C-alpha cells in the first residue's frame, strides 16, 4: 500500500505568555511541548487511531498534519510531497484532498449560514461546481448522511439541529470534496451513546467508498479498537506504543497502554490477573520529567527510567514500544 501521510520527527512547542515581572527579571521563556518528536505513517485506505489522555498532544498532531498549525520542527509528507514549508498559495490546491472533522460540531459551523450552504461552500471555494450544481450535490450529501428530507434540512440553521445531526453535517461538509485524508478529532465524544454507532458506521462507509485514509483521534481505546487498523498510544507529546490494533489490545507492552485497556470494562473483563492502575495526573508539558516521561506514574519504574529516555523500538512485526520494562516478557 502507498503512504498517504507521513509525520517525521514532528514537534510543536507553544510559547507561554510572559508577565511583566518575567520580562523585567529576564526570565527565560517557557514552552508547552505539545508534540515532541512524533513519527508515523498512514497508508492508503487505513485508519490509525491516536489514543491518549486529554492534553497529551493528539489534537495538535492532527492539526499539524493538515498544516492548521505550523510545526516547530520536523516534516510532513502528503502523497509523496513535503508540505512542511509550503506557502498558503502552494498549499491551497491540496486542501481539497485533506479535511478535518472537528470535535465540537456546533463551534465549527457558522450559526448564520444555512446548513445546505455550509455543505456546498467547499465546492464553490475550490471551484468544483457552479452554485446550482453545488446545491444539488449538497442535497445528495444530506441524504447520504441520513438527514432526510434533504430539502428541509438544507434550509435549517445549526441551532435547529440536535448534536448528532450537527455531527452528520460536519461529516458531510468534509466528505463532499471526496478527500484522500481525513483527521477525525473525537467525532463521537460529544454525542449520546445511542448515536455513536451510527456515526461510526457512517465514517466507515465513507472510508470504504472513497478509499479514505484517516487519523482517528480519541481518548477511548475501546472506540479506537472498533474503527482502526492500527493504534498509536500517545503520552505527553510522544508515542509510547504503536502497532496493529488487535496486537496492541491483546498484547500491550507498555504499562500506560495496559492501564488504558484495563480502565475499559468491556475489555478489562478478560482474565489477565490484577488490573494495572496509574495514579496522579499528566505532568506539566512545560517541563516534562527527565528520563521516561511516564516514570512518575509507572508502577514498574526503576532508576534507569528516571535517568534515561527509552527509544521507540520494534518488539514484534510492526509493533513498536518506548519502554525499558516491556510487559509480558
């Protein structure tokens, strides 16, 4: 399979605003290390689930891949072309091939614009249809995502829809361009549990129909298992484990991955002894702990974990782990 998107040692450091006292005392500027050396590939037709706690850098990684954020360093390769330093004018023709489904559908929709016009707008922006053709395609897409009768939904505004309906609108707006790559940022986290399966089925149908590649961002490893071909587990700006979905779920090697799995009742019911629990909160990304970033919360941490940072090494076929003390050895 061909590689659609590749991240190479991607980093994003956000400067922390300084107070007047900080400036007067010449205190050095601090940076939030949101993404700190992330590398992976996403192949044609593949879904990679990026999983981790809130604040670990998942959304920033997705925004970097689409150049919605400018990377501090590293490279982004899209369909064989390095797009890291492309100017907006050079990047614009590629925008139709890469889209994002935002976590909050209400915040990502224009409250003063009709639903149908918002779905048709990308076609007009990229000059892919006349206004009449764009309207017809928007009506077809509304029907495709289950918002029927489409003519009625076309005339509505975002505040007139439920959360699940707004999520379908956001998906329709992204898919109307038939992109090659989509970043889905927590697309079901703000939807009732009863609606989640239908939204996931809708995304899967588009993936099969358009041969989509997708980065699916979620904090719920059980959802990641359902939708993905591979899983990448992220902690404090770095990937700590990555591999085929079932291999990672059934044979986790990193303590953090094991803790995420054991926290999900539907998965943790498996008979594998005492559940692994982690304590405390994610450390401040402005000053990550030395050595392994997980060691302050890890029950298996030793002196080497506090002094050295492990590399991401292959422990099985396409299965990579960043840990000195692999589980199951």
